[in-house]
C-alpha cells in the first residue's frame, strides 16, 4: 500500500484516498502539431521499472491534483509536489540520485 502526502493540504493517507492520473510532465501537443507528435501525446507513455513521475488527485480530501515520484518496483515514494510545476524540484531529483545512482527518466537525470 502506498502512503502519499498531498502537498496542497498536507494530509498523509493511504493510496485509497487518492486516484492515479497517469504519467506526469507530458508535453501536450496543440492544434498546430503534426500527426506523429499528436499520436505520441495520446498513446505513448513511459512504463519503467524504477522511478517514475505520476499525477495523483486527492479525491477524498481537497480534490486537487499533484505529482508524485515513486519507484514502480519497490513502491518507495520519494516525494510529492505541486502539479503546477513544469519539472520535479531539484531537492527531489537529488534524493532520487542518491538512492538510485545512474537513474534517468526522460530529460530528468
């Protein structure tokens, strides 16, 4: 069972109080994009075994969206942060690098 902390309201609870919303930090393609870019946005997702950034919603709490960094193999949660950020906080990336040397995910490594 995952234990997550909502960065918006500060509540720490089991994952049943939250709802997963898929991969975080996706580049959304606009009306002027080509078909290949739009297809990539709609259908292609990372599915790594290891550290992954995800969107979560605090359904039975404040109702707000946030991002979480967790290891999909061990279920270790490295931290949560606001969904309004365009990239993971530097301190969270450093924490991941310390525990997972050589880790990389997309442009974040």
